[in-house]
């Protein structure tokens, strides 16, 4: 196949590390193929984007989960829609001017971000990536905890009547529509009467998780491509202090509440009690450990602000975390059991899926304690069936090359914008669209 036409790919990442790191990996892969890669995200990711060869454009402040809970409900709601719209519009305008006649392709992970409106207004091709099953709207297989109500004797009734009414009410909520239409008006876009209308400017949709993790539902976007987890090789190595700790203490229990979670003292108190009860070493990861520590001193616990899990998790015994999709995938890649204590967003759904796969447990945050963690960890660590399932899933993850496959698909969109035919490298992604589908995955 001839080499794909050089293009400019504009990635918008809203959120914390698990939301942005896959975009940096994709951007770096495309830069290596001769394209331009631009990342629009908060300041935290500038160094990584530049190291990947991308141009970085800071557009939003750092996101901290739960940090806005004291704000009025209306303010919290407004922050969920189209953050940094004016700044993003300015940046994209400059990128388009610099691209000259080369195609510009938008890549984002949510319909309610600034680049979605810009794609609509300016007719830019847009590709939507779904980092977790939670983000894909479905009335057939809704995410947890809605999925719990779809089970049992009344499950069909719930799916046929209650769930559609719930989604319709959410999509038509006057508060939501007021915020959406205010931002649309700022770009001279017509108002909408539903938050879930069709998006014909979206040229393609792909999922960055494997089919065995979430089987596509009948009402998912037609032909959506499931690529596997986006797990780039770690940049660099684990800190020498961490390597030395594992060499001295043996495989640790690893605890991380997520980089965007600021209130961590209770989480790590439970973690320390768990390590003490099981007699196992622990590694605590968080940039919010007050003064470097959230618990009393012990030579069997090591704390770090941040360490790429890909550098050492295969030498750990178990991972306890919040349930972000990136962290979940790293544990599956390492072949170790995990305990998920979710806070919100996609985390409860990821926890339920890990539990259903038989390689982890879910502990609700209010029930999180040293005793509960120790009981769950002990059961997972001493189960031969769990070890067997982990090994099989580890082999399945190792067989994926999601970043390269996604880069192929993004190149295909750019080629089609310039009249090129076919996907680079012989990749074929055309699939039959089921009746009634609103938007094909790849057009």
C-alpha cells in the first residue's frame, strides 16, 4: 500500500492520566509515521507529549476527582461540558492555518468537549475513541450499576420502559440543554433539543478495550472496532528505590487511589492495616500523600508520588485501586489480581467487569477497611482458579497491539479526507451496519 498522506491529528484530552496517556501514545505513534500530532490537555501532560514528538497546547487546569464537591450543583454541572472552549477554538484555528492543505483530523473521547463543537461547526473530520465500555450509550446492555437493574425477573421491563424514560429525561434536562446551547451559541451553532442527537460529522468510532472485556451490544455504533487496551511501553524505568524495595521485601501489595483523587488519608490507613494484617510489604502511590506520608512509619511500606505501573507491576502481588480503565488494564497486563474501590464515572462498571471475569473483587468505598482489604486480598492471592484465569487474560492482553491498530484507523480517516482509498498496511475496517444505526463506526 502507498504511504498515507501526512496529516495533522488534534487530540483533546479532558481528565486525569488514564484519560490522556492513551492519546499521547497514539499521537507519538502517528508522529513516528510522519504526521503532526497536537495534544490539547492540562499542564500536567506537557512534558510527556513533547517527549512523544507532539506539539502541546495547555487548555485546562488539572482535574481532581471530588475536588469540586463543595461547589454549587449548577457550577459542577457546567464544568462537565465543553471545558476551555474559547482557548481550544483559538488553538485549533492556529493548527488549521499551519496545516495548509494537509487534512486536520480531530480525535477525542467525549461528545461534550470543545473539539466536538468545533468539528461540527468547521466540518472537520472527527474520530471518537471510547476508553471504557461505560462511555458507550446502550439501552440493551447499560453500564453498572444500571446493569444490575436489568437483571432478574423485572429486567426486561426495566430495559423496555424504565431505562428509556430515564435516558430521555437526562437528555432533555433543561439545565443540561441550557449549558449546551449557551456554548453552541458562542460558536453560532443552532440550539438542540436533546443532548443525544446524531453526530454526522463523526467519521469513525473505536473502542480501546478488547471484546472479551465488553461484548458489543446490539445498539452500539455500527461496525465499532474493538482494538484492545491501549498500553504503551513505559517511558523509562522504575525508580531505583522501588527496585531495591521489591528486591528486599518481595512482591508487594500496591495501592493507588488514582492521580486525580486528593482525599487519600482514609484509603492509605486501610492499606497500611491490610499490609500489617497480612504481613506483606506495600507500595503506596499518590501525589497527595501529606508530607510524603499518610500513615505511620514502617520499613515495609514505600511511598511514591507517581510511578508508571508498567515499569514494575509484573513484580507485584496484587493491586488495590479506584477502578480507572488504564489502571485496570495494567493489572490485567501484569497478570495480578486487583481490588477495586470505585468512586464514580466508569469505575463501578470496570469493577463489576473485573469481578465477573473472576480476577478481582469490588469493595465499596464506605466499606473500605484494613480487615475488608485483607480478607479480599487473601482470598484472591490463595486461589488457584484465579491464578489460572489471570494467566489466560495476561496472554490475551499480550497479543494486542491496540495503539498501532488505532493509528492505522486514524490514518485511514485522513486518507479518505484527501480522496485516498483503503487503509494503510492493508487494514480493512468496513463492516455491515445493523438496521437503525445512527452513525457508522468508520465511514
